[in-house]
């Protein structure tokens, strides 16, 4: 039987909330900001809570599908 520490359980709950909030933010049209926030969360968790960081990695894979990359038009490219 695995016993979780209350702090670990809270980190897991907060991570799930962060994922849900990021997905909602992306659905509201702010996918880039959602990615930035999720990536910052990943950075905070990656060393001490790698399992939770992995949850954010999965969310980032989903979020990046919402980000649109518009390559620069020919007139916006600098020619030196």
C-alpha cells in the first residue's frame, strides 16, 4: 500500500487545477499564454515532482496544437 504525503497530494491537486485552467485559457483564445503558464509550472515541478511535471508536459502537447504559427510574409523578412 502506498501512502502519499499530504503535501504530495496537494501538489497533485494543484497540478490538475493548473492543467484544467490552462486548457480553459487556451479554449478562450489565449493558447500562447496558457502554454507559457503551463511551462512555468513544469519548470517549478520538474526536479522535486517529476510525475506532476510529466502531467504538465502532456498538457503542453495538447496546448501547442491550439497555438497558431503565422510565418512572416515575404515583405517582413529582412534581406541583408
